[in-house]
DNA sequence: TATGAATGAGGTTTCATTCAT
DNA sequence: TATGAATGAAACCTCATTCAT
């Protein structure tokens, strides 16, 4: 479980916050939630796969939902938000000459991030519609901070005459849809295909920038 | 539940196949599945909301999963596939001069379709990852028939010199991502906003055709 | 379980409100609660003794506490309160010449009642301190209606010059303590002794009326 | 927790038998048992309220029931029994002229005792029916020694012609019921009322001595 | 001595499903 | 056809107790 091991290291700043059993619980939970969905995964199954007693899960997480939140919350909080924001600040400060470069940087970064966190990503998008806590978290972090920043960046480039005069919200939606479309197709819908990320990212950037019309 | 009533009429060709109770069961099930997810909805809850006895559900549907499939299967089979295909044939036959018109027709049609079937749509995309039957159905209908047709159309326009020379798969992904991005934002993420569909569809078409660069 | 059978008949006015299984559940629950206490009785144990599946209990009673309340509530409501009140009205109306007769009637009646409901009585006094619902029920029925009536009766006899001039509350406490003292000693503390109820009741009445001093 | 602190000092002859943690455990246990009942109190709750680790409880008390017994046992053994007996011997030796004085002394003494030990008293009467160990302890100490002595005293006064010719057991029951009736009403049923103990004790003595008849 | 992570048996409750009516 | 009582497996969770540190 190399992917998962790294992941844990990322999610929890101080590794020693977690006992060995806790790590095993989290890893087993991530795998099960991603494969069968949160509601269809039983705590006894998680315990069995983690090699711990069922009671041990509840010593560390008061409820099953607590376990979910503690897995998926940090992903939203510590990763998505700060990374995105830092990236964007970098962009604004370094003042890339063209948005091409900016877009390229962003896409690669985000795609690498999701590739490292495929399972968590799947859990997150599956459960957001049903977990008000997650929805809130998401709206607060992404909806407010990220969209705000993104709007500024887009206006910045629009003023420089590089971007079309669509409303920033529409532009953001276009970009995000394209990115997610790629990520989901690549990782969830057709993971069995041979993907040349380098090339396909360039194509996606081309699509975002110039559309499909010749 | 006007939306649901129409819906039922659409899903089942011969309305009289369904008893009144069956209709009520299906409606209650759609509402519950969409709101809380398939796995988190109990059959007793469906029965209560439908105003029937618990046993009645199992008289008509052997298992709970049968109920799900019988709700979401027809959507895939009878709706998505035929509509899309028919649309596309229409396009190819009528031979729209420009893809602009074609795209516009498609988008409006698909968006109208999903608006009519918001709840079913939500159930479908939530459950596809977890229900092999649905995944198969989907892949067979969409993946094979639709993608095939779409590829032909794109090649058709590429030969006419109207479309950029990206691989058809990339183009399809771009278009579909943009459509879904709009539908999901509009119906699931931010349904509380005031949407002017006419205008926003035009913007989305513009994005698909020309991208974001000026 | 003849005692319990009668009991059920008393508690539920229309016997046919209860299925056979429900009766068995209630009887098993009463026995277990009385023997081991509510908190120390498991629902699985009740189910086993009742000869039903555990789920059956929860089909009829939403929670374990529901089961307790539905057993002990009617005892308070339908029995204690109305009986006592009716008795007392009878007394006031018939206007017994002396309180001796009244006391005697009361004691016999109450003692017979508790003898018929020994187990329920035990459950009731054990659980009242821990179940707010029961406390409320009890205070409302006994505390308010019964004490009020009793006060009137005592004042009635005090005016006739038959009763000592202690505050009614003190007199009620004295009488009730003596009755409960007898009932508890007789049924709970020393049930193994040979009790001649007739005689012992006369003695208790003598104690209440004249005290211990010669 | 002044009440509880004194209490502990009383229960354990050599205070230094107890570590600070042990004291905290006992105090927390008394409070919890009294409030929610023995069976409904978890050891983890006691540990938390005592500010110790869960394991610490089991270092001092082999089982949860051990803890209960070690709390409530001394109350029966070291307190009730010896006090009562000593009092009674005093009475017999000092040879109070009248039982009035004797009764008054007893009542005040017992009521003061229970007031100091309200919580323990509550635990004791709640748990006696369900804990054979306690029942035994109680029967051995109270049932045998106390009743024996009390019988002697009553016969003593009966011979002096001061007491009515009811069987001693009946007289004991009358007195004890009246005392408990007062203590329970005062401390458990209606603790929120303003009680003037001096006055109410006199009234209770009057009731015991002369009954309710004028 | 004290800790608190770990246990696993057992608690209450839910639930899809069956079946006699 | 429709019912809803009944089921029992399995869900989530609690808890007294143990044990390595």
C-alpha cells in the first residue's frame, strides 16, 4: 500500500500522532469506502481488514461518520485549499507573462495531487452530496477562498487583454470542468487505458484556451 | 410531484403495466434514493412514504437492488441512448452547416432532459460507481454506441475543416465535461442561484468553441 | 404465570390490541426487569424468554425504554390514580362515620392491588428515580390528583374532630409510609414469612390510628 | 464536594489507606452511581470524572462490583450497625425514663446520619434488591443484630407499661417505616421543599407515639 | 503505581426479506 | 394483490477488563 502510506504521511503532519493501529484503520477505511461506498462499508469489515478489534475503531473515532470526516476532512482542509491558494499567489506574484504557463502549472499540479490521492478523491466526491459536514467544509474552503482568488486572477488577465470577456464564474466553471473531466476520465472511468499524461494535458490546455473550433 | 409523474409516464411505455401502488413506490424510492443515497435508504422508509405495506414492495421487486435497477435502468436504456443516437442521426442527416448549430441543439436538448430528470440523474451518477449492473449498462449504451457515433460526427466536421485537429476522444471529453460541468453546477452544486439558461448555454457554447483566450 | 396473565388483561382494556407475541414479550420483560433491574436486562434475554426473535421486540416498541414505559405507564395511569380517586370519592360521598372504616377499606384495597401487581410495583419503585418520564407521570398522577383529594378528606375528618391537628401533609406521609412499609416488608423484604394479612392489616391500622404509646 | 470528603474520612478508618486517586475514584463513583444507577454507570465515566485513567480503577478494585461493594459495604458495616447498636445500648443503659426521649434521640441521630450520607443511602437502597452480597450484608447486620436489640428494647418498654401490646415486629415496622418515610420524602422525593427538620421530627414522633386519631 | 490502547463479548437497534392471512 | 407481523443476520456502538509500557 505505497500510495496509502505516503498519503497518511501527508495528511497528518506529525506521524506520531497516530498509533500503528490507527494507521491501519485509516488505510483499511479508505480502501473500503472507495471501493464500496461509505454507507455500504461496515465497521466490522474495516476492523477485519485493518487487523484490529472492532472496538478499537471506536476508541479512536467516536462514530463511523467521525472516521469518514477525519479521513476526508484533512484532504479538503490541509491540501486542496492551501495548495491552490499558494499556487495562485505564486502566479499573481511571479506574474506569468501568459496564462498558458499558469494553466499548465495548475493542471499538472492538481493532476499530480489527485493521482496521489485517487481513493480519497473518489470518497470525497461520492460523499459530499450526503454529508452536510463535508458540504460545509467544501463550500467554506473551496467555494469561498478559492473562487474568490480565482476571480481576481481571471480579472487580472482580462485586464491585460488575454482573456475572453465571459463572466469569471463561467470561465472558472469551464476550466474546472475540463480539469475534473480529465481527472475523472483518467482515474475513475477509464483507468485501464494507457494515458500519456504529458501529451493529454497539453491537449486539454489547448481545449481550454482555444476551444474546438478551427 | 409533477416532475415525477411525467417521469414515470416516460419511463414505462405502457403506463398500465404499473399499478397505482407501484407508481407510488417508484416515486417514493426516487425521492429517497436521491436525497439520502441508495444504501442509506431503507425499504421500510420507502414503503411508508409510498403509503404501502413493506411486503408490497417485495411483491413487485424481488430485492431492493431490483427496485434500483428498475428505476435507473430505463433511464439509461430508453432515454439517454436512443435520444442521443436519434439526435445525432438527425444531425448527420440534416447536415447542419456549422457545428455551432449542432452543439447548441445538443446542449439544449440534453439540459432539458436532465432538468426533467434531475433526481434520476443524481441517483444514476451516484450509484454507477458501486453497481456493476449499472456500470455495464452504461458502458454498453453510452460508451459503445454513443461514443462511436460521436466520433463519426467529429471526424465529419474535422474533414470539413471546421474542427481543430485534436483526437476525437479529447474533443468528446471536452464537450461532455463542459456540458456536465454546467448541468452539475446548475442543478446540484448551486441550484439556489438564479440561472438564465438561455444566456448561460450560449456562454458555454462559446467556451467550447473558442476557449478562454482572446 | 397466572399472576401475569391477569395483569395483562387488566393493563390493556382490549385484549385484542395485543398479538400473542406481544403478550409474551411483555410478560418476559416484566419478569426480567423485576428480577434483575431494567438496566441489567438485555433485550436478547427478553426475546429468548418470550420465545420470539429479538427484532420482534423492536417492531412493537421502538426502544427498550419504550418497552419499560409501556409496561409501567399504564400501571400508574390506569390503575393507581383512578382507583385511589374513585375510592376516595366513594368515601367522601358515603361519608363513613369513622375514619377507621375508611382506612381499613383503603388499606385492604391497596394491598390487594399491589399483591396482584407485585412485579410491576417493584419495577416501578426501582425505576422511578432514574426515568424522568416515569417521575413526571408519577408526580402528575399521584402527586397532584391524589394528594389534593387526600388533603380534602383529611381536612374533612379534622373538621369533624376525629383527626389530630397535624398538617395534612404530615398525616398523609404517616399513613402512606405505614402502608408502603407493610407492603414492602410483606412482598419484597420478607416474602418468605407466613403472613396473616387480615390480622396484620388490623395491627397496622391500629398503629396508624393510635401510635405505639399506651 | 464537602459532603463527600467528610464521608470518605468516615468510611475509611485510616485515611492513609487511600491514595489521592483512590479517593477521587470513590467520590466520582458515588456521584455517578447515585445519579444514574450502578448498572447504567460506566467505569470509563467514573475514570473521566475522577481524572484518572481507566486502568487505575482496576488497579484498586478488581471489578466494577468490587468498587460498589467497597463503597456501600462500609456504610452498612461500620456505620449503620455499630451506630445503631451503640445508640441502643446507651438507651438501655441510661434507661431513659420515657420512650419519647429515646425515640427523639434515635430519629435525630438517624436523620443526621442519612443527611450526611444522602448519596450513599440512595445507592444502598437502589442496589440492595439486585446485589446478593449487599442483601446478605444487610440482613446479617440489620436484620439480625439490630432487630434483635430493638426487640429487647421494645419488650423492655412494654414491660414498663409504656408501649402498646402489638408484636414487637409490628412496632419496629411502624417506627422504621415512619423514619424512612420521612427521610425519603425529605431527601429523595421532595428535596426542593423548605424543611424545618426540628419541627417535622417532632410531628413524626407525635405520629409514631399517638397516631392520627384525636 | 499509573496509564490508556486494545480487546472482544455483548448491547441495542436496523433492515431486507418472508409468509400466513 | 396486498398486508404487516415476524424474522435473524448484521449493523453500529459500549463496556468491563487486560496488559505492555
